């Protein structure tokens, strides 16, 4: 096998990350047992975020209507074979992401401008805490890897038992397929590592989670925000692992009070996953 040495390095790196995650989990459990977190105080702090239920409802309604109209238009205008062509997909895929991520960012920025909200008041807390939040984001990402890996194995195993095909997300297949232009792959890379972590965290953890936390029990608010995040990605094989990781994002935001923590986690998650998939694709271990 020509890639055996590289594959061994990859497997070693994956095992090292999992081992580091287990050690991080043990360290966090030890810390929590000696210095319990006042989750009620964290929830009260989260409830002070200025986002209201009508903000989340209006944003969700506009995003659903616009994206539903887009998918319906594509379904009526193109056959499935036509949408898979590189030329057509090179237009539709950026347009689809702009209609979700671009529109979501625009709506949040408009609300912040109308309500005269600074980034710190809306999402981040004290700017002086940013270095600590970055460090905690890296730590919490590593700590979330073991439950994420377990959820991935459990979800894929269940789907295989049910006879459901387990394939990577369509955007991943486009990224690694040779037929698509380099500019589109560059766009998807920036989207995955920069734009999506920032905008999705603003939507699901920054706006939706505080609204849910005021009306539901804390565990239910975490679960509901994670459920919506997993559903929006519309990829059944990734549903359970995305749910687990999204719950970790929400808990990190709740604990630190800064969205920067979950943004760092999300960036690491997308970037490491893309790097891992690139290695597997290069060694012909995935489609």
C-alpha cells in the first residue's frame, strides 16, 4: 500500500487527539468536582443577552421562506442531473450558501444597528476575556472529540444496520471532486473555516440559545438549539455527531459567556474535519 506510512501517521494523529480529549475530559471532571459551576448564574447571565423571541422568530421565518423558495425554484427549473453538473452547481452552491449565511449575517447586523448593540453586549462579554476564551475554546474542542467520535460510530452503525447509505455531505464531495473549479473550492474552504463558524454561532448560540434558555429548562434549551443546528445541515449520517458537537458549543458559550469560545471550537471542528477528509480522499479511503 503506497500510502501506508502516511496512513499510520494519520491514524496516530487521530488516536493522539482522542487520547488528548479523554485526558481533557478527565481534567474537566476533576475541576468540576472540586469547583462546581454555578449553572444558575450562567443562565442568568445568558438571559441578559438583548435578543428577544421576536428577533429569533422573524429571522427564522425569513430564512425558511427565502431558502424554501430557492429550493423550490431549483427543483422546478432543473432536473437532478442538471443540478449535479459542475457549471450549474458552481452557481447554485454559492447562491444557496449566500441565501442562508449571507442573509442570516445581514439580518443580525441590521438588528444590531437598529438596537444599537455592540458585539460585546450582543455576544461576547468583556473584551479583556478574549484570550482566555480562545484557550478554553481549544480545550473544549479537544474535550468534545471523544463524545463526537462515539456519536459518529453509533450513528453510522445504526444507519448501516438499517441499510441507509453513509456518504459524506454533498459540499464535501464537491470540494474533493476534480471537475469543479478551484475558485469554488476556495470559496467552500473560506465558508467552512471562517464564515460558517462565525455566522452559525451567531444564529444558533448567539441569538436562539438565549431565547430558548428564558422559556425552557436549561437542558432543553441546549438540546433544542443543538437539534436545530443538526437539522439545518440536512445530512442524516451527520445528524447525531452534529447534535453532540452543537450541544458542546452551547455549553461552552453558557460557561464562558462569550461566543468567541464556541466560534473557536466550531472553526477547529470544521478545519480539522476538512483536513482529515482531505487525507482520506488522497489515500483513496473515501469516495
